[in-house]
C-alpha cells in the first residue's frame, strides 16, 4: 500500500532525493546549507539524510526532515546556480 502511495508522488520524491544528495555530498555544500539555516532562523537541528528505495520508513523520515527546511531549499535555489533540483511548492 505504501509503495503504491509513493508511486503517486514519485517525481517529487526524486527531486527531494536529488536535493538532499546535492547538499550532503561535500562538506562545503553542507556548510553552505547550515549557514542558510542560520540566516533564515530555522530552529530545527535535524540532519538531512538520504533514504533507501526499498525501505519506505526511511523515505518518510527523509521527507519529514526536508519539510522542516522547505524555506532553506527555496532560498538556496536563488543563491546557487548549479542547484537545479529544487522541489516546487506543490512537490
């Protein structure tokens, strides 16, 4: 049942997965992400983490964490020209 539900939002999940990968792949990008968190005064301290395609609960945790940083992703879209996988407001 969960897999069928995730199939409906697969495009959005893929964009979020690519966004998390983009911001966690290097220490420099992680630092830039954390700096932006502080600039928007986001009080959440959860770390971004990738999911595993075969474990839906990890996908849930990834989506839950990225929701906390929704405004950070949108701000970074304007600051980072190479960041192309930002999820839209609907996604």
